[in-house]
């Protein structure tokens, strides 16, 4: 065998047999994988802040917003964005989603919520021209207490309604009738 061809002693052959047995045993005893989260369009809850029912309801509201405004509102809930700032994380994510999902980041609004960092960032696409409306303190008014109380669903539903209201108000009258 291989051990005889290499001219190794019985102690080394025993060690090789033990290592080989351990290697085979670990290959067959796979650790149990975590279940994947539900795939929900426009919403990613990697932090597990929402129940499945809340996630589906929020996703439905976001989809209705796309139909009403033709602007994608994409919400990402993560535990943290560390070590990078939330703005860099959002920029990197927008570029990746643009490549993978054909979402135009210039005509989308990204909402990043980092629950452990206690940060939220609303990043409107450049083509929307809504920097002042969506990045000012007014957009987050009343949401901070809800986030502090970990009432993420209620806070994000309110935010979705505010964003949709701003977008619908800014659309020309002819577009609203379509």
C-alpha cells in the first residue's frame, strides 16, 4: 500500500489511519444548516427584526408603492454595517443590486436600518432629485421612538407611507392618471 511504498513505521501508519477515519467521519457528519429567510421583493431582513407576516405586509406595501410611483423603495434591515459607515454600505449594496437585479439605483430609494448601530439611512437615487425631502430630519420625525422600542414594523410602515406620499406629490398630474 501507500504506507509500505513510503516505508513508514507502524506508528505512522496508525496515525494516518486515525486521521483518515476522522476526515471521513467529519465529511459525513455535516452540521445542520440554518434555514434561508423567505425571499421577499424589495425587502431584506437579515437582522430578523420582522415576523414573516410583517415582512410580507411591508413587502406588499413597497410593491404597491412601485406601482403607484414607478420608484423602487428597497429596505434592508441588518444588525450592523460595521466596519464601514452606513453610507458606504448602502452605496456598495446599490451597486451590487444594480448588477444582479437590474434595479436602477438612480431611480430607487434605499432605506438601510442597522438595528445594533441604531442608525437609519434613506438614500434617494440621484435622478429623483429628492435629496432635500428624503434626507432631512422631517422624514424621520416620530420614527425614533418606534425604533427605540423595537417596533420596527410600525416604523417602517410609517416611513413607507411618507416616502410614497412624497413621491406621489412630486409626480406630474398626467402621470397620476395612468
